[in-house]
């Protein structure tokens, strides 16, 4: 037989708890390892991006310094010779040392900001004015040969962004005589930087403080000059103050970006790569960790399940043994014919009542029920009818007692009823009802039998439990001697038997006229 669901639940919950703890530990380790590996990969990528952004910023700064030295040399030569052809003489030098077409150009503007001369012959004679450019006005107001680095703008001739650098030119009397201008090509710098550092993972580029793109190694050809570049989360901005606030709208949380501002310019070097690209290897590692965690959990689940199953089998087997033991024990304490308790169970219960009376004065009631003329019933109707009568009588007696009471078959046609905690005041009603029920039951079946019952309430201690049975049996035989078919009550106290207080004459309660069967002629007392 299987164990009950509640018992199975009580048995399995430690194993379920153990499995949950194991699953939590394995899952927690997997989650921690995956999250840690992701954080490590992002931190490594951010460190790599910061290094590249810083190196690119230094490259741009070195380029600016080189252009500055060129402008200073041009200023000195022009102011000494006052010969416009000096720019033409420097054209070959520019073409030999410059990195791109943008950086090969050098232009002189007059004091009104109009184009005067250029190293680019095709550019000469064009009506170009820079009078409205802030950096032109700044160069005009500068003295001591300071270089003005202008805001990056689109050079229309090449359609690319360029960084203008201007220096003031003075007349012999020291008055303002225009500016000399050349440009720095950010796209060329990024291209050369990426060419040299081909093994680096992040993409690099240059933007201004508003996020407009100048050059980007990933897709410089796909984006128009001045386009806004994404991938600059606030948390990745390494510059401070006004530069940080200027970049507040350039946000992309799916990229890791490092920024490094070029001193004295409006340029910010950046290195960027998307998390998808950064975490490719980490995703493979995460899948391996999850697979390892599942395999570990499965390897832990199997022995736990096997042990739990074995425990269930042991409990089921123990339950079968316990049920069998209870059944055998019940069988050993039960009369097989009537289902009432047998003499062994009765004697054990009587000893318990005797001990309670002796120890705490707890009273009990004992009744002996004997069937009158039962031998006649067997002889007349057969033993099968006699057995049916015994079963019917036992059911009637069991139906008239409490759950704590006991009905026992002492042997043959004699029964005993034991009521723990019963007393003289409470014994009459149940036994009167029991006697009536027995009389009605046998009369309805047409059996020629009746009942002699002796009932004693033991309220005082007795020497031995067997003495209680003997006294109740004696009282029952007094009923038989006075004509059978009745109940007599008595109380045992002060070491003697007293008539019941509810019937001081201790007379027998008889069945109503017409109930029961008359004595047969020649019937003996033992019947």
C-alpha cells in the first residue's frame, strides 16, 4: 500500500529543499559568472577604448603643432619679403610634406577677409571671404604671433571637414594686414591612425563638442560631413565641465565609447564599439557556463531523485508492515465472529480502569450481558442462526456506547461493556436504552432469547481487576435467578456493593409485557 499524500509530502520536502538549495547554488554561480564575465569584458573594452581615444587625441595634437610651426614659418617669410609669391615658393614644400590635399593648401586673406593668394592656383581669383568667421576676427585681434584654431567646417572644394588654423599678418607699421590660413585634415589622421593600428577592435573618430562627426574609421564614406555620431553615453564621457555638458545629447546605451578632448581645439577624439561586437566571445562563454550549470544540476538531481525514490519505497514498505502489524494486533484483540473486543483486550482495558481508579479515584462502569436461552436458539434454529444473533447483539451493543467505551465478547453467549469515567448517576440511561434496543432487535427477528444484565458503577478501589468482573457476573446471575430478561444496577464503594441510588431496592428492570420469550419448561439456570 502506498503512503498517504501528506506522509509523502513530509518525506519528500527535505529532498525538495536540498534540490532547491543545489539549484540555487548552481544557478547563482552561473548567474554570477555570466554577469562577472560581461562586466569584465565591458571593462576591458572600455579600457581599450580609453587608451585608443587618448592616443588618437595625441596624434591630432601633434598634427596641430606641426601645422602651427608651418604657419609661423610662413608668417615670418612673408613679413620679411612682403612678396606674395612667397606662397608659390612654398607650394612645392607643402606638396612634399603634407598628408592630404587639404593640408597642402595655404591661403592669405587681406584685412577685410577677402582671398588674396593661395598655394592652389585654381583657387586664386575666387571671391572667397572669411570676414564672418569667428576665428578670422579672433586672429585679427591676436598679437604676439598666436595661432587661432577655428571651429571645424566643411571645405567645399573637397567636401570634407577641415580644421582651420590662422595667424595674423602685420604690416611694417604693425597694423593688421590680413591672415594666413591652412587646415588640418581630420579624416586623413583617422585613416592613417587606423591603418597603423590595424589590430585594434574599437572604431575611432573625431567629433566636435556638439557631436558632429568629422571622421570615423568605421563608415566615414557612408556619413555626410557634419552628421551627428551616436555611441557617446554620458557615463563614458571622460572630459569635464563645459565639454561634458556640450555632449549631453549624444547618447547610445548600446555602445562603449571613450572620449578625449584635444587641447585648445573644439575637437574630441573618440573610440567606440557596440556591445554586440564586444560581447561576442562573452556570449559563447555564457552559453558554456549555462550548459555546465545545467549539467551539474542534472548530475545533482539524479542522485537526489534516486535517494528520494528509495526513501519512498522504504516508507511504503514500512507503511505496509505497520498496517499489517495493526491488522494483526487488531485481529489479536478482536473477536473474529462479532467484531467486538475479545477477552484479552477487555482484560487490558479493565486493568487500565482499575489503575486509574486506584491512582486518581476515576470511576468506571462495568456491565455483564448474558443471553438467556441461547442454547435453545442453537438447538432449535441451528448454529448459523446463533452466530447471526451474536453478530446482531454485538452491533446493537456497539451502537449504544461511546467511542471511549468498550464492548467485548468474553466467550460463548456472554458480553461485557466497560465505560471508563462512568458513574452511578450516568449509567442507567445508556443501559436502559441498550436493554430496550436488544429486546426490540431479538423480538423483531423472532428469536426466543432475552438478556440478563448486571451493571456496577465502581466508585471505590477494589483489590484486583478480576474482582470487578466477578461482582458484575454475580449481579447478572441474580437477574437470572429472579426470572431473567432484566437489568440490575449497583454501586461499589467503601469496599462493598450497594444497591443503585436510583433504585434503592435494587429491583430488576424488566422488559415490558409481551417482549422477550417465556422460559421454556425444564430450562436450567446455566442457559
